[in-house]
């Protein structure tokens, strides 16, 4: 049996690796020049986005261990996240773990007994009607601004005024385990610390990768896929072959009309500055009240992330770069980052993902699509698990689920 995995993002890579290690012949088809999807490396070596993992992301961490890349992911801020409030200039370290809030210096602002109770209600799987995160925390604006809103925007990529409190509650419950709140980033980048090791592990397991191969259509015979149409080539499927479709929802719907998929999406903007600080440690900083929410400082450059970037995505790159660089300089001063931080912004690459994730609004999740819409075709992708945020963790979990479905045939 040959399994054709269509889509070389993390869900496709996770499915392909698991199938290849289970002894299946695997061919991974990727439309872009390189695998990686939204976690890809750009031609200049920077990442398309600033992706972080939490200790709660068990599936992602297992995947890193399986491809021999766990050592490339480091915890840059073990004492708590450095957060600068651009509104009042306050700089502090905030712990994500409630166990650490016994230390007043690491406690988020606004953490009263009533606010803690509201946060606990948000985390409990109670049978209440879903509502926006901002509405759930309306009585506790300080804690909402300092902790809940940044977490909701980062995890759900949706403004807190519409983001699902129920879905954020699922995130909060996962953060309660020991070590779950550790924040990890790729030391050298997503290319060398995630995608390249995954491709190498797939090659060692016997899997093949074809790039520049966009699937144009599915030839069907009854309830089965009979052939894959790549435009310049048609790949027939033998009776025992299978397909894992690990594509964005709009591509899956194009190939499988009538498939239930998300209809609304949220953008992410990433800005990568060519500002080297040789020998400096990797840092990960939070910002409140500005354009960007997170700053990742590596010796070779500085990147910022703007999640739920509905307004920023339409702005011109030079204006965005100037504004973000001013915020970066403020954070560098507040936390005494080494090196020179000149007033003029260095060269900057803007990466705009207009449909980065489904819009994860209160009460707005579509039903989960069938894992196996056709007899020899299964689906993968973070959007196929609407009970989880659309993240690296969900992508890898969906790839594992797709591989299990293929192996159970």
C-alpha cells in the first residue's frame, strides 16, 4: 500500500512520519518549494512567523523528540514572561502558572480573590452558553488586560471581544499540569529546529517528498479516490492505496465540495528585523497596549508578532515597521537588552498571513468534518479539531489521528 499525503505542513509531516515508521510506503506532495506550511522558513532563513510552544503541548513535544529536535527548543524566560505595558511604562515579570502567583512580584496585576474566581470559572468545563472572553472577564479589567486578553489573542488568534471563552477554557485547563506553562521557542529558527529535522526523519523512515506539486483535483470512482490530478501528472491509486488530505480548509473544500469547513479566518502579521546582536541570549518578551504582542530576540535578528491583526494587515509595511521598532526599543530599554538599538528601524520583512487560522469566536465553531469523508481518504489539519485552538499542537494531533485512521482500514 502507498499512502499519498497531500500537504507538507505540520499535520502532513506528522501523518507521513507516523505512517512511514509503521511500515507504509509514503509519498508527501507539497505545492510550495519547501515543506513547512505556516511554520516554514523563508528564503532568507527567517521564519514566516514567531511560533512558541508551551509545556502543555504534549503532542508537539513528543513530535520534536521523535524527530530528534527537542534540544533545539529552549525556555528563554524561566523566571516568568517579561511584559512591558506601553500604556504606563510598567515592566514586570508575570508567571503563567498559578502556583507561582504566591510570589507577589510575579503575580499578574488585578489578581484579586474575585478575579481569580472568574478565571477559575473560565477554566472549568461548565455547561454554560459560550460567550466572548472579554464579556466573561468584564468585571475584572486589570486581570483581563494583563493576562487573559494576551493569552486569548495568542492562543485563539481572535480579538477578545469575540474570542470563545469555552475554547480559552480548554487552554486554561491544559495549563494546570506541572510544567505546562513553560514557554519554549526555536533557538535557531523553525527551519533548522523543526521542519528540516522532520523532513530528515521522514527520509530516514523511507518516505519520499515531492515539492512543487499542487493537487488540482480528485478523480473518484464511487466512494473512493481513483487518481490524484496534479495538472502535469495524474497519479493513479491502486486498490490498497490511501490519501491523507492535509490542506487548508478552503483547499479541502475545493477538492471535496460540501465538506463542512470554517468560513471565517483571522490574520497574523509578523515583522522580521535584520538587527543582529551577536552573542546575546535568546529572549521572549510580551507587550501590552501596542501594535505587537510578542518580541522574539535572537542573536541574528528580532521578530514581532501581531495576532488577530485585522487592522494592521492592511497597513503599509514601512509604517508598521516604524511603529513596531519603536515598541521594540522601549522593550529593549525596559529589560536592559544588550547591544545598540538605534532609533531608525533596520531592514524589515513583513509576512502577512491573511487566513492564518479559523476565526475562533464564541459559538462560531463549525461541526468537525468527518475524519474519513471517502473510503480511502482521511483528513488532517488543525481545523479538523475545532475543540482545540488552531496551533502547532492541534496540527500534529490531527496528523497523528489521520495516520491512525489510515492504519485502521
